[in-house]
């Protein structure tokens, strides 16, 4: 079962640049490996990540088989108003995971 960890500062000053950090627990199987009997291990990766703030997308990343297991993503944004960050990971085999975090801007 996948688990998401997100790190968003709970408070920030208006106009401050803040760092958002995310970590998704996922095996990220590339589909290039073979078992001991020669069978291909099926691909199972996270293919996209997006972050919305108060409903507006502020960051998106497409992920590929070269991404490590348990992908960690970090990005920056400007704190303009209080609100909620919504995170979404989408992957192979119907994988979807969501997380959220709030911030208060003073």
C-alpha cells in the first residue's frame, strides 16, 4: 500500500518563497527486470504528479521508469494567501494517491 508524506510549512509571511517536499512510498518497477525464470516483471510506476493550491495547478511532473523507488519531489512557490495544497500521484495499474496540507499566510 502506498503512503504519501508531504512537508508544507504551516505558516509563512505573504510573498515568502516556500519549499514543498513530497515523498511517495512506491516500488516503481521499471518493467525491464526479469525474474529468475526469465519472465518480465511488469511495469508499475507513478507516471505523473501534480500539486494544486486552492484549486489552481502550480506544479506538475511526468515521471518515467528511470525514477527511483519512493520518489521524492521538491519544488518552490510563493506564499500569496492562506489555503490548501492538494497533491495527486497517478500511475500504472489504476494507481491513484492523494494528500493535502494547509498553510496560513500572514
